[in-house]
């Protein structure tokens, strides 16, 4: 009986505790696979913040339908190099600030 009471208390505590929530999330990149051996899509390589809590993101991106937070971007890849890199910035509340696409064939 004591073990069951501890289990019930533990479950109640778990359900009543506050977990982290998303403040905002962004979508961007392209519809291309970046690897021929898997279905890997774009992913963030690095992310940092500055003293004003602005966020800077570096990520590989493909070519087809390339956009950052709904803002269409020009890619610089060619048929041999289908990957460019996106450097993007967002304010601390998630507002899109700017982005630059870097890359091209080798």
C-alpha cells in the first residue's frame, strides 16, 4: 500500500510540474535532400546569441524552393554542388531580421 501511494504521488507530481514550452519556432530551407545515402534534410550546424539576445543560425540548405521564414532566397549551387549555407538572424522574440545565402560550386 505504501509503495502504491508513493507511485501515485510521483505521478501526480509529474503531471502537475511545468515543462518547457516553445516560445516560437521557424521554418526554412528547401525541399531537397542533402545526402544521397539518406533522407537527411537541412539541420542547424551552429546557433549563437549576442548581447541583445538576437539569434544567429548557420545551416546547410538545398536549392529547390529555398526560403528562410517564408522569405524566398536565391541559391548559388550548381549541378555538382547542391548545398549552400544560410546565415540567418532572428530577434529574441522570433522576428526575422535578415539572412544571407553563401555557397556555390566548390
